[in-house]
C-alpha cells in the first residue's frame, strides 16, 4: 500500500477514472459481512452518495448515530488498454478504518480517517470487464485512533461513539474515490525546498524526485502564462528561477513543476504539481514569510455543512474562502484533522497561510483531573501515563504524521504544522511523547516548517510542561465564555494579560498567536444590555480580545473559534452543535463578523 502522496493528475502518461457517485451501502452491526460474502454484493443495500458522510442523509436516529462496521459496494469497469500499467484505486480518505476488496480479494487496509491511501488491483482485476469493489469501513473510536474516544454499549447492545472531542464523529467515504492508471515505471514522489534572498532577483529551488525505476528524469518549470523559465535533469538537484515572483501572503504566485521520466523511446511517465516559491521561519518573536514578519488573521475551521456533514463539497469550500476573503483573513488552521487536498490547492492559489493539523485531538482521560492539575487535587491516572499511549498510540501518531507530511509537503500554503490540539501537557509523561513527534516532523519535512500545538486553557504558563518543543506558541483560551463569562467578563482581560506576560517570560523570543477564542452565539438573538448567547455579547467578547492582542507586539496572530457554526455530539452544553461561528452553518454572517471585518480590513498582512 502506498501513502498515495501524489495528488492524481491527468497527463500524457496517466489516466484517471472517477468512481464517485451512488454506491450500495449497508450497516453490519454484527460484523458478519466478510463471513457472509458481502465482498461480492450487499444483501439488503440502500443507495449512498460518495463522497458524503452517511449520518445526515438518514431520518432515523439509529442510522445517524450508527457505530461499527458498514459497507460500500460498486462495480468498476476497467478498460483493457489500461492493463499495461499500474492500476490503483485511490481513496482520498475513509473514516476511520477501511478494508478494500476487489473481486472478493483483500487488496488494501488503512487506518486513519483523513488521509489518502491506494489499493493496487493489478493481481485481481479483470480487464475489459466489470469488477466488484467492496469497502468495509469502521468508525469506532479508541485510545489508539486519532481523534481519540471510546465506544459505549447501550442496554440493547447498540454501540455508541463517545468522542473525547467537540465535533461530530462523521464517517464514511467522505472524499473522492478514483481509479488511477500509471506506467509500471513511474514518478512516486516530488519534494521542493525554496531558498529566497529578498534582495535578489532570482531564487533557487532544490528538488528531489523518487521513481520506481532507473531511468533519468527531467524537471521543467513554467510560469503562470505557461512559458518555460527553467529546467534541469537528474533525480535531485537545484533549479534557478530568474526574475522570480515569490508566493506571498494573499498575493500568491505559482509555478508548475513538470517531471518526466525519459526513456530511449521518449517519455515513460509525466507528472506535474504547482509550487510557490517562499520561505517560512520563526525569529525574534516573529513569524517570517520570505523574511517579512506577518500578522495572521483567520480562523479555526471545520469541514462541516448541512446534510453533507464532512463530505467533500466544492461549493461549500468556495463559499468558505469567499467569506474569509471578505473578512480580510489571510490564514486558517485545519482544526482538528487534515483537510481535503482541494482546500490546500485553493489556499495555494489564494495566498492563505495554513497551519496544517493532524487529528491528534482528545488526548486527555479525565476532564476533572485535567482541570484540577494546577492545584494538585487530581488523582486519576492521566492520558499520557497510560502505557498503551506511550507505545501503540505514539506509533499511530508517528505514522499519521508521516502520511500528512508526505501528502502536504509541496504546498506553499502549508506554512506550519500543528501536531496536537489541546492535549494534557500538565504531566511529565507528556514530555517524551512530545519529543518523539516533534523530532520526527523536523526529520521528515524537507522544508523544516515551524512546528507547534494548540495549548488548552487548563494548561497555563508554568503548568504546561511541553512548550519548549514548539517553535511558536498557539493558545486556545476562553476568557469571556468558559471563564469569566457574562457580567464577570471585566475580570478576563487582566487575567489573560497576566498569563501572556508569564508565557513571554518563560519562552522569550517565541511569537504567540491565539488559535481559539470566542463565545457561543445564537444567530438572531439580540439583547440590550447584552447577555451570553446574544449577538451583541459575541461582539463584546471579540472587542475584549482585540484590546489584549493590540497590547503586545509579540502577539502575531488571531484566529477566533470558529469560522462557522458546526455539528457536535448532542448534550446540554450544545444547542444542535457549537455556535461559536462568526458565520452560521449555512454561511451567513452574524453581527460579530461585520465588526471583525472592519478590524481586519484596516490591518495589513505584513503588520510589523
């Protein structure tokens, strides 16, 4: 099984067959599908669109909340002329564990619900014929899944997801599925590293190509008009781009790198990808893009929309980018999992700074123990004290990070990695775990992007034991909502400023940004004077935070939570989901969006 790091491209040597559409679908609560031959057809199927989350297309609660095995089935016609190369089914994701069968034979297995994988079918496919394709998916959560959770069993034996995170556990084939044909000798990887001297007209880009054979390669670079600007031969080397146009924040420029394997009779394989020439580094309390200090204005987000759930939807994605541009935003975090590749290509084109986050969320065992950590009253064993976390979960985390970096390392928009969201960092057992994953990402990312994680509010400066590993600090803080909400909001500002000054004292030289802050707000609820949940109160909270941010020149970014309202597990703290969005779930602005837009439009991207 390949990591499927190269996004599928149609070229002179490659072919793509779209497998999206309507598939057969069936739940398998007793896990009998393999035994009973479901690999060759489902006994009582219903229609299911692919890509989509299955939960919100049904009208009964059992189907919406279903936890366990479930199956997809379709027929695939493979042209006979494709029999002289590799045939791989590429799944952009399958949430959370997938086993793929073709003509009854198991051809692939993958864990991790937000990254692509491929299933090679050469040994089992019937050319010029219809082939059975079955996928068994399981959406159960555990301490070894990312994200983290548990499965509870109700009195009638029904399984129920118990996530340790605050977003809905949407599942299924939620992104594209395609059959990809490539030559037997093919391009399998491409890495690029830019070297930028802001005072020079030219730039140097190091490249490295991996292939499955021994033939040499050429790399041709073209600009946005299609004109060739540089070329090189060899599987690794450096290319000088004359009169370079750099990829800048909200002023993107993309070159196309076309790689060809050259044989005695011509081109054996061809692949291309877009590349933005830029550098990112952290230095002296600043985040620098091409040597210039940036101020990040943007959002934590979710891939979430009505009916589609987490299913890939280019229309919703486009609306989100248009809303962010209208706001004057220049950045976002892929909270709390890797997003669809199409979102990153859009960010490349639009010049957004993306903090690319792995699905390491929910890494705490006991909320009460976690909240009591600073006082020493917590007595339960914490998440990172568990032996299985330090062994099994750590290996899952490492494998997922390898897949993430492998997939996203060429994107100009991917300017930083977020390795965890709101983990328990109050115990010494977290330290070796953090060291292992931070060291790994530094080793495998050819561009050596900055690494960070989102710090939870119950782990303030002086209590957090792992911030030494981060290249810059990201804080999730909720003064004005979970802490000092409502009338006591006046206490929030001095308390937050005191914590910030402690962070700056303990981590001198590290820039600080806020990756979450805000207040739940029901659209259409107005109150004078304001109360919590009203649109007026959300504006008051954001104004307080703006005053805090403007007080320190080592704060380099603000990303309120969230761009949009989104679905969560039902509960007494959530009114049909999390309502902290600046926009509603159907992408319409609340009052606070207009206020924040005025603030951001007046604020340059390169602020310092």
